[in-house]
């Protein structure tokens, strides 16, 4: 299939429910949907952190923002019922591995039961969305620590609460799809239920503690040297707009070919951009300049996977999706955002310019 782009004509006027719109990826996606002309309702907890992208980019000015918790089943069901979205993009989650070790109950309640609550709200609603996309993680797979990239039909699992919760969310999504929304009966039940598994996302506006790029660039902003705990770990790094483009293209595909769109989908970079943490940090330091460097933190830490690769050939083949930025481009755009923050630039305008530049590159 030839490369396809996100289609503004498709999204113009579409009613979209976006959970987790106050988070890192959710904020970027809300801004992009607004630029495409969609009518977005966001449902999430208040933005956290000292400098949330949601506030800096004034995301709340571009959509109907509802404060709520996906662990509250009745509240979520009421939002689905009252707003009757045509598309649901479910991004609300507890998104940090180390936090999951400290707060496993909250992690499972949010990531697993939050998904149950959403899908059950759709099941019970009289006017169902045409497409429901549940976003999980590349860490949903049973990680064998091999150099073979994971495909969508590989076993699910997880050695830590976060990864396990994402595998469970995938199983929940598959069970609801099989039981209530089978792909061969879309004409009867009306909904396509799919899931998306993205690689490690980098980009401006992420301030979550215990994320690599955040830790490094926050240290540089404070004129400190960051300490890196796992420099040999290999991850599928990609710019934040890459998987978001995949989500949007998948939804468009689901409207055109509903039976083929249901199921799980990987969105990851080319294998050349699956690099060790040390590679990424070296290039972050070089892009930052000012003599920036890093140290290896050799203390003992909780277990994290050393090797994780994604096979995104299904999305390339069926959707025409492919990454537009190489890893070095993603690093440059990420550092540029934090430099803009340091200068006190208008970050709403800057973030929208980065979205516009990505769209122009895709169109070209």
C-alpha cells in the first residue's frame, strides 16, 4: 500500500472522546485533533507536575475538558452516554514502571479496570461509537529479551506491575471484542474495537518523573549532570507524533474497512532507531550543547527489561503508516521544545508549529 496521511477531511466535525487528554501524549493528540477540526471531549484527572504540557500549550482552550477518573465507572459511562462520541481514543493510564512498583493497586485499577469501565460503557450505550481504540504499550508483551521484534500475535505478559497491567488491558480489550463486538458482526453491533501498542515516545512537554528524556533534560535545565541507571537497555525510540499519526490512521481505516481494523496494532520505529539508552543520552547531550554530559548510576534499582523491539510491519502494510522522523530528528525536535521552554517562548504556538511541520512533512 502507498503511504497514507492523516486526512483532515475525515476528522473535521468528528465527535471524539479522548481519555487522558491532560497527559503527555493526550495533550499532543488533543492539539492535533483540534487542528484537524474534530469536536473533542476530554476526560481525565487534572494535569500533574510543575509544568504540564496541558497547561503550557493551553490545551484546555481547544476542547471540552471534563475532570474525571476512569476508575469511576458511572461517571465515565455518563460521559459516553451524554456526548455520544463517534470515536473513542482511550489513553488514560498510570504510565510509569517505577511508580507501578510503589503503587500496584492504583496501577491495576487504572490500567485494567479503567479499560473495563470504558468498554462496558460502550457496550451498554444505545448509540455506540463507530471506533474504540485502547492504547496500551509495547511492554504488554511477554518479554523474552531476544533480538526478535514482537508481533501482534506474540504472547502477552509482564514481569512488573506496569507491564502486567498493560498485558491485562490487552486481554480485556480482546475479551470484550470477542464477546460483544466481533469484527464479522460490525453491522449488527456497530463498533470496531482495536488496541495500539507504541514504542518509547519522546517529545517536548513530558515532565513525568522517572522518564529518561525528562530526567536528562530537566537536569540540563537546572545545570546538573543526570545519572542514568540503565544505559545498556535497548528501546524502540520514536517522536511523539509518530504513534499518534498511527492511531489516527487506524481510526480512519476502521471506518473504511471495519472487519480488518479490529485487533492489536504495533506502532514502532525502524530497527535502526531501536538503540541503547546510552546512544540516546549521548545525542541529547550533544544536541543540548553547553558541555552537557551524564554519569552512570550504578546503584541497584528495580527490574526493567533490557531489550525490547517492536515489529510494526502490519501497520506499514495495512495502513500505509511509517515513521517520518529518524531518531536523530526526534532528538532535535525534543531538545528544541525544551530550549523553547527555557527561553520562555509561547509554547502553545511552538507545539502547534511542530505539529504543523510534521503534517507538512507527511504531506510532502
